[in-house]
C-alpha cells in the first residue's frame, strides 16, 4: 500500500482554497419545452432564458456612504461552502446577496420550477485571493471597507432527459470609499535577509522590483505602499555596506563594500538600504513628521519592533518636493561557491526513497548535510526542481533549501502518484473533517474521481477540510472527498473525525 505523498514546503507552492472549478455560463444552452400540452401552464423545468433572466437581476453592488451593508447570514455546510445541494431562493434570498438585486426577475423558473436549479457551491474571496472566507470573515471584511467577491456555482436541467447545464454567477460587493482624515499608525514590514548566489551580479538587488515586499499598513489595515496619494516611491540604494552599523550610519563612505566584476563574494553578508518616500503633505508625511518629534506612542513599528527599540526604519524630515522618508536596512547573504556550482531546472514529479537504508539524509543549498531532518525509506515526496553540478551529481528538491541525492530515490512524473487508478468503490456518505498534520509547509496531493493525481492542486499541512464522502480506491486505500471531484488519501498525517 502506498503512503500518502507529502510535499515538504516547496517555496513556489501556493495553498489553494478547495472549491469547484467554475464552469461556462449558460448563454448557449438549449431551451427545451417544459410540456407538449398547450393547456399546461406549470413550468416543470428551468429554461436557459429563465436562468439568464433570473441571474441577470443580481449585479455587482457598490455601496454609497449612506447605504447600510446588510449582514451575510448563509450557513456553513448547508447554504455556504462547497458540495452543496440547496435552492436558489435559499442563497439569493440572503439578506446581503439580496442587496445586489436590481429588478424583479422576468422569469422565475430558475428558482420556482417544479425541478428548479440547484446551487452547488457558494464561496467568497477578497480581491486577488483564492482563499475562501468564512461567513464571519465576509462580514468583518465588508465592515472594514474591503470588497468581497462571491462565486455561486449552479446546475439545472431543461428537461428530464437533458444533460445538466452548469455555471457560476459572480457578484462583487464593494463598500463605500472613505477618506482617512489622518494616519495614526504605520506598521512597516519587509524581507531581511535575502539570499543571492555567490558571484551573482548585484544589479537585480538595485531594481525596484527587488523591494516589492515592502509594506506599510495604517490603523485600518489599509496598504499605503501603492497608494499614489501616500507613497511616492520605494527604492533600493546603490551602495552596499560591510556591517549593519555602517549601513545604519549611511554616510556613503564608512564601511562601503567593494563589489568587483565577479559579483557578490561567496559566504559574505552585505547590507543595503531601502528608501521609502512619502508624498508631501499626505497623511503619512504628517504622521512621520510627528513621529520624528515623538515616537513614544509605539504606533510606528518595523517588522513588529517599535521605532524606539530599533535603529532601523530611520525617519528623515521632508525635503523639497518630497515628504518625510523612511530608511530600512536589509541584509544580503551571498551563498557558497559550492551552491553556485549547481545548475537548477524545473522538474515536477514524485521521488520515492529506496529501502536499503532506514532513512536518507538531506542536503541544504550549499550541499552540506542537514543533521536534523531525513526522509524515511519507501516514502513518496513531491519535487519541483532538479539540480546538477559540474561533477554530474544530481539532486531533487523536496523542500525549501532541502535536496535528496538522486542515488537515494527513484523519480516518476507523478501521473500516478501512489494510487492505482480506477473508479472508487464502497462510496459512503459521511459528515466530518479531515485534519492534515503539519507543518504548514507540507503539501498533500489531491486525487480526482478516477484515482489520478490532480495536476497543480494540493492542500497544505496544519489545515482542516470538511468531507462528506469516503471511498476505497483501486489500491485498497481509503480516500475522503474534500471538494467536487477532489479527494485526499488516508495515510501518514491524514486524520478523520466525525462531527
């Protein structure tokens, strides 16, 4: 029996909220007559035109300052979530959803037919996010002024013999924009240290794109970086220093590092400043000027540390056309010459450890042995990269900064990741949750209804997932359904508990 595949922290992996994939909308669906009896007036099935008319009355809602945002009241697992089987009336009649209604439906057969449409999933997200919000988080974010987008998946038939038509209705609720009269807090975060390869060209660290992770959030949680009314620019300096103290002094002379044509020297740490310029007379500019005079309130923090307790995040007064500035210092760690010797390529798949040893040691980016972590024999691990050095040695990456020698594993492309394919048997309805062991950097593979690994879709450790069905795959392993057509396989790190 195969063990469950874990993916131990690949940096590029992104945890995706498990939700049904949106199907095409119904604009080209075939309309089927509900009855052949002209005297019959009852509408037995939804029509394509009816669906269009009904769904068309719900539009994106942008609130004015005088509007009241109603409370979102759908129930998790019944009328909100995935794997639902509820009515349009139950969902679109919700107090909040109903606020997006712009007129009465021309055709109510979508909701009122003898065989009405079924709502199969209702999920809400913040802009740019794929992580589904809880019911409480929907209300909280709307109250904070954050826009929330709903994806409402549906299915209906136009006749007893027709195939189901599926689609997704998307509605965005956008609270009224409020003007902040003042900035009373600035929480600055950024990444330090960063890592670069030995002998690499420093030009990449001089680009504005290298400091895209700098963030400044005010007292409401609003992001000020990217707000052209608040932040003028965020730019890395072109000077590097040999010590943190010299970088904080920042006189352009003391402790300046010399970087030759060979780039960053191996096994060396450099220090570089990042300058954030505020817009003149903006609320951020005014706030920083006040903090420059008195920062005892502790409202200005840099990576969680108050300004009074760090030499970082130095404020300089406004000058000329620029508002007050913040100077942040980051460390740049150049790797070893050994690490620079490797050529890395993308290589997604699964590696299985051999069984001629109890465990197999891992190597870090510098090819040094990791003393506190190893892979057990006969276990499967997802990999996304392969590297080869000048000696021809090959290693597969199984976690951020963790590599396994090719001699200790066998590689496959993951098309049949530990499960003999085939339809599931002994399918049973259940009501519970699947809990996945951590750390959160572990990723567990999902399988489709045929027992095949789902490409690009996984779930992270330290997470819980509602499940409504369990079954047995062709290998005899138990699998739990955590989304439409997506199952997680029982095994090491996977625990089921009933509600």
